[in-house]
C-alpha cells in the first residue's frame, strides 16, 4: 500500500472514532436531562428556592417569630394561561394577617375558628373541624350566627342599619337592626375564598328549629338580624409550623388554647390549615383549601 493510500485509511479511522464518541456523549446528555427521578408533588418548598422575606432574614414562621424549616424541592412554576388560579408567595404581612391577632382586631385564623370550629353536641369538650370544599355547603361556613368574618375580611364590615318599629321594612327583627350583606359579594367570597358554590338564600331566610327567622332578603341584599351578642369563651390559635407546598400553597399546623370566662385551659389536638394567596379581580386574598381539627378541651 502506497503512502497516499495509508494516509486515507488513517483519516477514515479517526473520523469513525470521533463519530462514535459524539454519539455516546449525546446519549449521556439526553439521559441526564430527561430521565431524572420525578419529584413527589407532596414535597414542600424551601425558602431558599423562592424569593421571599426569609432570605432577607425576617423568616416565614410562627407568630412567635421562629423560622420554620421546610423540606427542599423545586419552586412552583406559574400555571399556564387558563389553567386555573395561581398560588402566589405570601408576604410577611399577609402571613401575619392570617396568623397574628392585633390590638385592634383578631387574625383571619381567629375568624375562621369562629366560623369553622364546631362543638360536639354529645360532648361539650370535643370540638372539631372538617372543612373540605368538595363536600361543604356555603351556608355552613360563611357565618357565625349572623356575622360573617370572611365577608368582612374581603370587603370590610357592613354598617348595621336600624329602623324604628314603624319604619322597619320587615318588622320581624331583633331591635329592628340588620347587618346588610350584598349577595353578589357573598357569592364572590364563597367562590374565591372558600372555593364553594353560590349561597342558597332560602336556607338563610327559612324558619329555624326554634321557630324564628334570622334573615330577610330584598333587592340583592341579605339582611341578617343584628341583635347584640358576645362570647365569654373561645379559642386562641397559633401556627406552630409553616410549610410552603410544591403547588405554592401553605400548610399550617395549628395549636390551640381555650379561654373560658377568662380562665385559660389546655387543648389536646392540633389543626391543619391549607391555604393559598391568590390574586382574583385585582384583589390578593387567602383562599382556604382545607381545614381539619380534632380537639379536646381539658
């Protein structure tokens, strides 16, 4: 074989080796990019994976200010257009609004407890909550007696209207005073905050078991009787652990204290609240996804 032929063979061999090496490299790169283990959607998001006030040192934590630890996972990505509500990152102020009472008003969690914690009629020391939007009725969770804490959170406290006995359009109220709730706004709260359907006006205005009616309806407004009431006992609540989940919502483990006529009593059991910050109609609100608790007052 002459020198020219030997050179051609060597060139062909080199090209073949380079081609094989390129193919192997392509397979390795493809495997590393596309065959990674799929993440468990129940994993939580670490504050290090999303921009937050935690990185600035303020921390996402309990009302005591203690920063809570979370399991690392990838940050939630924005849902594509038309895929439903996007769960946003809560600011520290929004977390405080949900979890911390102030000198002027209770926290949103306090309001939820007034509305969602139910007393066991067979055991006065047993209190429970099982709020699930898939099975709940709006009429069971929008009001505590004739007051709606969730409506007040979204739209402010309605101003009570009072009439003289002769001017009362319904003539069936307690002291002829009413708290007016705009039904369109009630439905907005039910849909966007509690993830439920529209309210049933007939349920509110029906005669109750005690033979009385506690609401009237007229021209798009539900008038709840504004009789005075107060509570000498109730629950104090504190988030003992806060986690941001992979879908961008938050899980709060809630501990409780019971105040009974000024006396503080221990409570066995914890609550689990799952909620998300969402922007709907240019309003950022806490959307309640579930709330469960099984409590025993000591």
